[in-house]
C-alpha cells in the first residue's frame, strides 16, 4: 500500500487516486465541452419548474398529485443523463459499427406504431403506451439514427475515395436511408417530426459537402411534395385547422384558433419580468392546452417574462454555438456531419416550438428540447449531447 487513497499494481507502480485521475489533464472530464453540458442542464432544470407550474393544478391529468409530472420529468432527465454518459463512454466511433442495428430498431419502432400497439394522442398516432403512465414516441429516436446513418454512408464514401465531397450515388443512398423512416412517420401522420427530420437531412447534406444542386433540388421537391399532400387531402382535419389558424389568427378564436390565441395572451401578459413563478394567471387558470409539452414556452413568457424567455433562447444559443464549433473543429467528416445534424435538429425544433407559441409559425406539436415534458424527447436530446461530447473528447485527444 502506498497511501490511504491509492494502491500499487504489480508491474505498474502506484495507481493514482480517483480524484486525481478525474482531474488529470488527460481525463474525460477535462475534455468535455462544459458550456454545452451546463446549458443543457440549466434548460432541463428550468423546464422542470415550468412543467411543475403548468401541471400542479391540473387534477384532470396529474392524478391528484401536484408533483406527478415534476417527478417524471426529473426521472426522464436522470435517464437521459445516463444515456449521455453511456454514449460518451462508448464513443461515436464505436457506435459507428452499431449504426445499422440502431437504424433497424428505430425503423421497427415507428412501424410498430402503425400496428394495433400504437396509440393516438392529440390526433397523432405516434405513441406506444407502456403502462404505468409511461409511453414511448419512436419518432424521436429516428432523428438520432437518421443523422448517424447518413453520416456513416456519406463519410465512408468520402474517406474511401479521398474525395472532398460525396458523389451523386452516395447522396442518393443517404437520402433513401432517411426517406424510409420519414415516410412512415408521415403516415402516422406526424407532420411536426417530419419537418424537423427534413431540415436535419438538409443540414447533414450541407455539412457533407454535397453539391448545392442537391440542396436546391430537395427544397424544390419539398415545395412540390407539400402541395401534393395538400391537394390529395393527405393531412388530417386537425392539421388543416392548425394551418388555417396560423394563416388567420382571428379564425374561430374559441375553436381552431384557441391554442395560439391563448398562448399569445399568456406570453404578452408577462411583460419584461413576468408575473412570478407559479403566479401566472393564464397558467394557473389552465387556459393554455398542452402547456407542459408543446406550449411550455408560454409558461416562461407569462411567469418569467421577456427576460426569462430570452434566458431560454440564450441557453439554447450556447448549445448551438458550441455544437457548431465542434463540427468545425472535428478532424473527421463523420464527426462533422453528426454535429451539424444535431445543430440543424435543435435549431429548427426550438425555432418551431417557440415560434408557434408566438404565433409566427404554425402549430406542429413538437417539444422544446430539454424543456418540454416527455421522456422520448428528453432521452433523444441527451443522446445527441453525448454524441457531441464524444466528438469533442476525440478532438482533445488528437
């Protein structure tokens, strides 16, 4: 023995104490991107307060327990944090070999939703009810596997050919890989998740160095596809109503326009500093539907005011800024594509969620990353943080 906190390994000399290894220059903790981690934790804890405020008085959904959603939100955060740690421990490079398996599992998950095991919640058949108050939304995990799958295909071809950008055949393969689960998600129908995945695919292609004609071609195809969906009446009536309310906010204020009108009233009443946490009149009065999930930003706007809303946006901005830096400094195309895909995913989903609360975007039913209540979303975004941290750790080693 060489001391109370260390021991000697035969042939290797004295081992360093645990705290010394954790704080050493070459330790994983020292190589993590702490601004991303701290910003994500701050958003998650702010979200827990907002979720609690939005649900503590809603006896119709909290089963008579004011802390019902708060406890589950913190449990989801804890599981998400473990998933992040596991992703860092495995490493994005090691996960590269498991991408086909992960892709197959996520595709199986969204296909399962279309079977009798799937459940319809708020007009979307995109859930699998697990029992005990828990449910799973497989489309959230598809966002991760689309990024990993496309990165695998695009980077492998570029690395093998020593070219600066993928050729047309490889781009088509990557797009086909993304299109299969996206079409299944669209059949649910889950328009919001499909929109996020579409923007994510564009971000991945941009990061891969694919020709601009692919980008403009996809944008054009998206416009044509949206027109075809509208003309063929493939959207549900509730989705048509959402777009109608976005186009004309005064349309049926007690019906299709109710959600957006109440959301803007809540945010507008907050002023600069808000009415105080747990003291929002709209929130306490339960006027805004789905306030713990889709419209959680209205709680921040009403109770924390403009400054609280800016704080949430600023924290998300820190995550996006650092993720862009990780993408730019990555020494491998695979890591660059993954980080860029996460940036596209987080940025558009945050913009859409906050925008629909402000009335500048149509209601699409997607959560605010790290803030909204929902286990599947929380797990997926923390896995994405784990991927970013893994890329950052690998950068620090080189």
